[in-house]
């Protein structure tokens, strides 16, 4: 699934609820999910890690949508490699 479709799906599924919750609260949920991802990376199974990656991605899509921004467009920053040195792999000092 591409990012544009995923962001649209998250908007249709949770958009109204997330907008009512507000961006600040959604960022707090994202931080909580990042903590769960960190724990899954340290102590979880690959299935746990995949689950938490999905949750983090869903909250990022929700926040992007609440801000009126495109997650796919944000990813374009890295389309040509490192946004600082422009090389893949990164050669920044």
C-alpha cells in the first residue's frame, strides 16, 4: 500500500475522531506508540515489532492529515538520498 492511499484510509477510518482529539493529543499518542515500538524492538518478536511499526505509521498519517500535509510528500525529502549531502549512502561527516 502506498503512503497516499494509507493516509486516506486513516482519514476515512479515524479522521473525525482524531480531529476532535486534536493534534497535540495525537502527538502524545504517537509518542506513546514510539515507546511501545522501542519496547518491542528490545524485547518483542518480529510480529510485535511489525504491529508497533504499523501503529506508529498510522499516528504519523493522522498527524499529517490534521496538519493538512501529505505523508508521501514528506517522504520525498529523502527521494534522492540524504537531504544534507545528497548521497546514498549518506557521506555526511
